[in-house]
C-alpha cells in the first residue's frame, strides 16, 4: 500500500499566517478571496480529513429565488493542505434546484483515502424525493453519483424543514464504513450501512434494516432525537431519546423521557439490544452529541444531552454528561450549567451554551451565544473532567464570531480547533479560516493511555532492529486492530510532497504480537521483519489502529496512534560490505503457475515487468538494480513435469555505501516473500501475490540441490537461465 501526498500551486497572496504550523497554542487566520465572475460565494459546509489534515470547504451563493426548478450544475470546493496549499475545484453535476433553495440541503463528509462524500436530494416526481450519495475526488472528479441512501419520500420542496437523518463515517478501520440513518415517522429508525472499498474507491456491500426502539406496541411514544457515532472497534453507536405519557398520575400532562443506547458492531448483521442509560419525568431530552471518547485517558463512550423541563415554573434547560460502557453500564453522570458569566473589563457578559464539541485528546468545548447588548456573537469555553468534577480550563482561543453569518467549526485529532466564516461585509468576495492549537506542551502520542515506546518518537534506530515495544499506563488485553510500519520517501526533498510505503502490518491477534513478561500486561512487544527497516538513513513511522488493545477492567477498545506521530529514522551504514551481482530464483505456487500458463505472451511480459516493479517498491530498491530476461522453467520438484514454475531475477551491485548491497536485497526479498501476507507484497495482485511463500528467494548456485528439471523456453528464446 502506498500513500501519495502531492503539493500543488500555492496562493500566497491570501495566506496571512501558515495554517497548520508547529506553533504551540497559537491563533491563526487565513483570508481567502473569491472571483466574482460567478457571483458572490459564501462558505456553507466544511469537513476535515483527519489522517491527512486536509480541510475542505464547500461554497455556495445566497438563495435569491424560490420555486425556480432549473437545475444547478456546479458547486465550488476549496481544499486547504497542511503546508498552506489551497486547491480550488468544482463539482459539476445537474443538482436539482431544491438542493440550494430555499435552504442548502447538500452536505459533504470525509471518506477514507481523502475522497469526498456528498449527500443531496434527487427529485423523482412532484413533491417526491430520494436522499442520494455521491463520491468525488478533491479535484471535483465524480466517481459515483448514484448511491441510494433513503427510500423515495414525500417532501414539500418549498419547506425549510427535512426528515431527521444522519450520515456517519467510521475512518478508524482499514477500509472504513458509512452509516445512514433516518426516521420517516418518529417511531422507527431506518438504516443503511456500506463498506468502503479502498481499491475500487467505492461503497459496497450495502446492508439495511429498520430499528425499533424496543417500546411495547401498546405504548404511545415518539422519537425526539437521535445521534450516531463511530466506535473504536470499527462499528457504530446509536443513542436515541423517546418521550411517553408521564408515569405519574399527578403529572399526566408532562412527558416521560428515556435515553437508549445500542451498537452496530463491525461486520455484525444487527444492532444490539437497546439499553437505558438515562430517564427523567417532566422533561424532554435532546441528544446533542455522542463520542467513543472525550479523553484518551478514559475507556468507554460519552453522550451530551440537553434536558428541557416541561414545567412552566422551570424554564431553563440544563446539560448533562453520560459516561457509559458498550454493554450499557453507567460509569458516571455529570452536570454542566447551561451558561457561564464572563468577567471582562468594565462589564460581565453571560454566555449561554447551545452546542458542544468533543475533543479527541482531552475534554470538550462548550460553544454558546454571548448576551452582549443585543449583539449576537459566538464564543467557546474549554472543559476537562477531573475525577468527578467538570472543570472549566480556558477560552477556546477563537475571536468572537458574528451569528449574522454562517459558521462551521470542528477540531482535528490533535485538538486544533478551526472555524470557517464569511467576510465581515457579507459581500461574498472573501472569507476566513480561523484556527487555534489548544495545548501548550508536547502531547506525545496524542493518546494518554500510551506511556512510552521503544524506540521513542524521533529516535534513530539500526536497520536490524528486532522488536518494538509499546508501554501502556494500565493493564490491557490484546484485541484485533493492526499495527503498521510505513517508510516515508520525500520527493525532491520537499517535506510536503512524499510517498508512504507499507513495510509490515500485524494484527494484535497474530503470532508477531505478545505481552512483555513481568509487566502485568501493560507492555506489548512486536516482532520486526528483517526487511522492514532495511533502508539506511531513511524515515519511517508506525501507526496503531484503534482497538489494537482493550482496557483490561472493562474490555473497552482503546485509541491507537495516528499516522505521522510515531516517527523514527534509520542510522547511516557502518562498515558496509560491497557484494557482486547475484542471480536468484523465485517460484510460483500451484495457483500462480496455472494463472501464468493461461496468460498470453503480452500478459506474461506485463507479469515480469510488474514483478520487478513490485520488488522495487517493496524492498525498496531502484528499479535499475533489478533485471530479468523474462525466461522461466519448470522446477519439477513436485514430481510433475509441469509444476511449478521457476523465475530468475538478477540483482545488480552498487558501489555506493549508502545503498543496500545485493546480499541485503536478497535477504529482504526472501523475508518479503515468506511473509507476503503481512508485508506490502500482497497488494501487487497478479505478480508477487502468486509467489510461493514456502520457497522464498534463493541464490543460484548456493545451497541449492536441483532435482529433475525440464527446460522450457518463452517464445523463440532458446537460451537457458
């Protein structure tokens, strides 16, 4: 697997400050100007790609007409890369006008591998629509525009309301999944789940169903709110609140509200049985947000709810935090006031909370409206949970944002908060991206559960390192997530333009991963293949998937380590020995031999070319140091003259001491083939995937006993190996 990151044309004139620089705890602003040839443009939606730290913004013009059914065939997007590069693009498609007027109904979400998911309405007949999905590249190229998310539903196109629905994408697993949920009648929740195919760049294997809230049919109820969230095991959680007639005879006019939680685990065909996590009489509960964790030092899940009393004597709503396990057990309840008083110079200002933003590393951000002399501005406050106390820490560091404009905000995995807002004059000629790093110090692995590692971040290691170790703060149990090691190759020495090559990948349940003896299950050791860190003076990084390990006490999955954090580098060679050219043999397995025999002559030529390219990228070694005459012969060792096929490759020597010698290349190729299911070789399809992993790679003339052999030639080439 390779990951290519390319820099593009920069637009420095609009860049006031570098957006994602390494300045700690700093506020930054980018002002972006737009060409008015297509009219004024305003930011209406924004999403962040967590792995690559790309921020993508959708722009649109103000709706100036209602009832005009002419379709609009384009909307612009802008993608901002960590190096400050801004990439403009247009998504060109005949969207029905109801997607833009009277309100914007198009949403964008982040798919794995930096693909864009766009949801929109397709008008099927008068007042009849279907919610659709589209996959697009960031350059606007549409991959698939026909993904049906909902049934065909009746819809008043002049209305500013819509059916309650949500789309959630779980990018924390190898391939990723998308979940669409909707309620048509406020009695049940319809859902569809798709898997992300990262080879075909499409959504596949759709499963669907109708989830009933588990209320007896004799009860009168309605679903008031629901929230879906991705879980660390690669699945999804669903929290929903329902209201029923009050169970109190003295309060027959008041509602009784219950909050349930259920989970759709990865690859599971159905949701788990719902569990009650909160209930209250005389109030309506609205679920604002749920997350698998709001603090990497804690295990379990968290929901934020708003409790609105139905009593005329009690008008103020309140917030509550519910911390719970995946089995439904409650860990804690904590209250948050619905407002705070800001003691500012010459005055006090009340901030009424209207939203919450869970943070990845530590705590959460309460966002609200300032009650400031009829001026409506948005502001945020940071909170941590310390023991049983909810403690305010600081302001969110973003300047006051006027609510007269559209505002989009979120946070990256490193808890950098960002906001996208229109320009002050609301002319549609320019807009802003604001951001702030929340932490003053080094947050290490961006995971409080990990105490340390061997090697540490930014360590220099020998190429023959045999193991790596991860140390956790508390006892853990091995789970099913993967640990992967990538080599990062910078193109033209540009730190923003690089390619990542997968070197090895092990599941926590594999034979290569074990506990360290005598550490009470707090340390994990991972074996390293001899081919993994084979390049001298090269850059590597290690990623750990969520659910690689679980908390021992609660069996809850824990977060891992994101890409680009655990960086390491190999040392320069010492006493490097020069070796001559080597001729080596590889063998196709039985299936590979049959596949090869059924290939045409041109297909066999392509097979040899792909084989060399595969080894060039996976060792890695320059392609010019690998050669094959594209001849082959049958081994005959199986007792059958037709099986299996032997292939010869020549490894060419180098006199550069920083290059691998041919003995090292041979050893790495042998290791890669023998372990092809945990190395990059498995990704090359009809070449290295067909090699015999039991045979490996053998040097000709060295410890090889030839059995009965029969020479075959390719086309008209009459030379032996």
